[in-house]
């Protein structure tokens, strides 16, 4: 399924065509529409699941929980998203605000849809085993499992963006190095005439004094090469030179194929293949490390905000209350509930 023909259900497209979602975020294409669809789907799913939570107490609690649970996720996202965006900017990532928001909304959408998928199971235990402690722990476990799966989508999307280079600073453009100016060449030195293979006199190619490839310590010698033509020593073409046997011997002092003398730019030897350079393996950018820190921050902020917005379930034997006084914390309450249950 392509990104240009989205599914009527955004969660179906996320699950079936997640690579298309990541590519759309990388290309920054129609992210406003995608984000709004994910926002609407998440809000409806969380409202349905919140109604199941509040149904343990009363219809009025179900209605308020249907409003407070989407509000919990949206406010947590509004608190933590600037931190994620600034983390990326500080360490050189090139994500825009829309890309960061769309990436996090994918995780929120997966979390909310998994939670509403567990709603029939939660409702089943509400009808068959209406125990307050067990029901509370069951739904905390459902939300935790859904959040873990959603955050795995978040890390997977960040890895795709890292593979496209959006989490690393932009590489500087390579500087253009101009080739050094060639020194002034003196007049060519006359070279004696060499005898060819058939006895005819053939004028040798003049050797240029001071050429880079002809800096030989030994005095120049003219040697007759097999064939119709002999070439003066110091010339880089095929020739026969004293002390260098073989059909492709080179003049004394010439660096030879594959060797670059010190001080000479590689541009002068472009007809020689350059050795392959082994590049070090790419390190994980700091943005990926900070993502895990941000996930922990998101979890702490979300749980504390959930404790502030309680009740979601409604304690049995107590009347309806929109909010309760802030006392204790979420983790202490979970430990106390586990102790009372067992």
C-alpha cells in the first residue's frame, strides 16, 4: 500500500506500511494531514478505553475518564515534545517540528489502538470479577504493555531517520583544491640520435629538464629499445632503461605505479588506481542515545500527570469526584495495591 493511497484506518496503514510512514516523515510530505488523522484516531481510541475504566464506578465516572485519558496523553506530549526537539537541535539533528511531532504521534497512535484492542478483555474482567485492586492492576499492565509497543515503533522510526542522515549534522561541502601551478619549463635539451632496430636513425623524444617524473640521480643514458623507436630516459612511456628489466620498465627515480611521492598531489597521477580507503563504522548518533533518555522522561511525566488527574477508576464506596487532592505518588500506590492484593 503506497503512501499516496492511505488506508481509511490510519492504524492499519501504520501496521501494514510502516516503511511508507517512515519515508513520508523523511520526505516531510503531507505531515499535517497525517498528524491530524493520527490525533483523531488516538483521541477516539483513548476515549473508548477511558470509558471502560470509569465504568467500574458509575456512568458519570465513565464520561469523565473518557475525557481525561486522551487529555493525559496530549498534555504529556505537549510537555515533553519541546525537549525532544531541542535535544535533536543541540546534537545536530535536522528534524523539523512537524517531523518530530509526526514521529511521536505514531507511537501514541499505536499505544492507544492497542489499549482499545484490550478493552473487551478489561470489560470482561469488570463483569466477571469486579475486584477494585485486580481491575486497577490489570489496566495498568495493559497500558504499560501498549506503551512499550508504541515506543518500540518510535525507536524504529528514529533508526530509519538515522539511516537517512537526519539525526547527524550535515556534512560540510568538500573544498575544491586547486592544482599547484606548474613551474616554468626550460628549453628542451638536445638528445642524441638513437639507432633503431632496422638501423635507421630515429630522433629520441626530448627529455624535459626538471620534470617531476624525471628526477633521476643517475646520468641520463640513451638505450635502444626493441622496436622501431627508442625513447630517452625519464619519459613515462614504454621504454627500456638500464637497471629496470621488463617490458614496462620505468625511468630511474620515477615513483612507479601505485606509489605517490611526497609533495606531489594525486591529480598528477590520475591514471594510476588509488588504493581503497577503509572507512570506520558509523557510530550511533547522540540523538539516539538521548531518545532513550527522553522515553524515560516521557514515562515519568505521564505517570505523575496520571496521578494528578485521578480518579480514572473511582474507588468503591466513595462518591463521584472530578479530581482528588494530590498526595503520595503513582509508584507508591501501585506497590500498596499489590501488597493488598496478595
